[in-house]
């Protein structure tokens, strides 16, 4: 959660301007009655405007614009209890142009170590890396961003400064067969490279753009355990109607998307904007500990039902999105939520912050406004988890004693561990992986379904006493038996010990909306109600060759 300068300020950033926005963000946080906080103040393009570096190879920072340099603004932001973000391009030139038509200078392979070390030394906690210069040089997004991730790791080992890495290639799908990510967007390979990756083109403050980005962001198999599809910074409180604003915030929250606000916080905030941006129950759905993306579970013409698996027994979030021109009643069934249809479930309206009662099998909201939403939590009865069978171990993997584990053992020293199992639906589903990580650092493993391309999972520490933790991920099942492999992601970083894999109940996606890790991702356009406005920059995002 945070704020970025681009949507309302463009290149008009400076110490004084960002200072006022940081003050505004801190003030906004005082309205939040839970522990959720907008944390990051991200300075986007415009912080440097030079077409070249200085003779020492540094970015030229204008000290009229930034008295005290970039470290001074980072320090100011930290002083407000917030984190500071900066922006750069992965190629030799930035997106923006100078008055003479030349581009701002970018980073580029030869400068990555130098530049990301510089950002860390300045004290930044977040870096967004664009790809305009990457496109100009026909760079491969995956190779480029992996190289930057290494530079960020090296900067960390030199400075101890952690930087959240935000990839911004607009969800480009490379068309060159020589690229490792040929035919695949960043949702396939981004986990473990960065924390979040843009999936679509730039958002603009109109509802057609919001629904367009929502659709292009739909890659639930790519998002888990701290890795996020990014449908772009938000345009709430920037001139759309109150109904559309509320739908936008709800849809970003159910997607578990980064909530990076874009409105001008230096201006006095209207009371309704403050309540729109600080509803603790909506923020809790966005920030839910499982970090999963909501699934599209029903659609009838325009209206759509979105549902998200939340942490805790039988917990779901639901957005009834009436993407049509007429107010209408809308229903959600317990079947679609993966809840026992014969058991009662408690339904709560999270915008109204009111319990609606207990219902069996389904709930119908009597009147969802045209273009708007009703947002609910539903607390019901989960399906019983189904254990996957442990299959062969390969490489260094072996069983070891684990008093806290079911069966008294766990798989240690990955290698690869295979599991066989399935789901009640062949449309994908949720698996929970029980693990032990008694180190102090996050451990990593790769998950591959049915020999598809692996994705990286993060396994946070579970405590030093052999306690078992769990991560839940959405995986593309196929009909019949499925094989799931967990492998060591990289021998130089710790892997978790694995206790079990089970299928758990969760929302059941509509069949047609699924793209899997081993299929070519297709651009889904079923949500777009109107054409989005043109991008502010060249439409360079769709293909990279
Ligand atoms: C690209 C990005 C935007 C913003 C601008 C700045 O278009 O996608 O989010 O950073 O560049 O020029």
C-alpha cells in the first residue's frame, strides 16, 4: 500500500511537492482504524530530467529541484514513518522526453550495479523499473529484469538496504523465440524476480481503463505468497463517479493488487474520499495474509461475481460487480465460493460495515448499482482438505524426523519432491503446502504442475522450534490425476522442508477465464466495457521482439 506521483503529478516532482504528498499520506493513515497503512511514497518519472550522466557516471540531480539531493527526500519520508520509492528505466533511455525531443537517460546493463547501489545508498526502499529503453533496444524482459534483481541483491549485501522491486514492462509478451520468456508475460516468471509486475498498459482516470486493466491483470496462478500482479496505480478520487470509485477500490482489493494511490494528497481530502480509501475491512481484504488473487466465479452478460480465498477457516471475500447500465439484484452461491451449500454462512457488507445475516446456499444483494458493486465477506464451511500422495524424492531430498508433523516426518534437503493428487474441478484450485523453515530468512522453492514451467514460491520463517507453517497457492489442475513437483529454487538460498500438500476448498473459477503457466497467456478482454483512453506514452507495451 502506498502512493505514487505519476497519476496526478506526471513529471512535476520536487522536494517540496513530495514532502506535501508524504504529509498527506501520513494524514490519510490517521483515518485507518486498523493496523493497515499506506506505506510507500513513490517518486515516479521526472526526478531526473537529464539526457546524460555526469562525468562520474551518476544521474544528474538538480539541487534546485531536490535541495540536499535524493537522500534528503528519502530521509524526510522516513521521518514520517513511511517508506520511499524511486523509479528508473531498464534501458539506456527513459520514457519521458526533454524539451529538445531527446529522452531522459536510463539505466542499462552496464550501469545496473552502480545505479541500484546508488538508490540503496540514498535510502530508497522501493524501486520501479520501466521498460521504454528496454523496448527501444529490443531487450528481453525476463533476462533484463533478472539482471536487475541481481544488482538489487548486490546493493543489499553492500548496504543492508532492502528494496522492493516493481517491474513495469506493461505485461509485454515477447514474440522472439530466442527469448526465455517467449510468449509469456511477467506473471509467468516474475515471482522471485520482483515483488510485483505490471500486467497491462497505463491506467487513466476513466472506468473503461479500470475494467480494461482489471481484465488484463487476471493471472491468478501467478500471484501468491508476496508476489503480485499489478494492474497499475490507482485512479480513485481522481474524478470518476463515487460509484465507479468504489467499484475500482473494491476490484483492486479483491484482486489482492498493490494499492498504490495516485490522487493528489497535498489537496484537502473530501470526507467521502477519506472513507473510500481507508475502510479497514476493504483494506484487510486487499492485504489478506494469503496474498491471493480473487477469481471470476460467475458472469451473466456484464455483471460479474469475483471471489477471493481469505486466510482463516471458511473465509471468502466477494465483489458483486454490476458492470451493466441498469441497477440489478445480484447473487453469489456457496458452490461458487467452494463452501458447503447445505451449511449456513454469515454474510457481511464490508462497505456498509454491517452483518446481513446467515444464509444457506446463496445470498442475493437486492440492488447493486449500475457500474457499481456490493462487497461482502462470507464466513461458511470449507470443504474437507484432500491430501496429495507423496511420490518419489529426487536429488538430495530425503525424509527426516519431525515431531510436530503429521506422520512424524518431513522432506528435507530439496532436491525435488513429487506429489500426486487432484481436485474436484479440473479448472484449477487451491493447494496448501505445509512446511518448516526454522531459519531466519525466507526460503524458496519452485512449484511445477504436470511438468509445466515452474513458478517460485516464498516460504517465510516458521520459528526456530520446528513449527509447521503453510502457504496456499492457486494452481492450474487438469482433469484426472495431477503431478505437483516442489524443487529447490537455487542451491545457494535456503529451501523449506516440506510436510504435506493438500487440496483446500476455495472459489471455483469460470472455465474460460483461466490461463495456465504452460499455455500461452492470452489477453482476456471480456471485461472491457468501453475503450480505454490512449496511453500517455507510445503504445510500446503489447509486444517485444
Ligand atoms: C510508463 C509507466 C507509467 C509511468 C510512466 C512515466 O508509462 O507505465 O506507470 O511510470 O511511464 O513516464
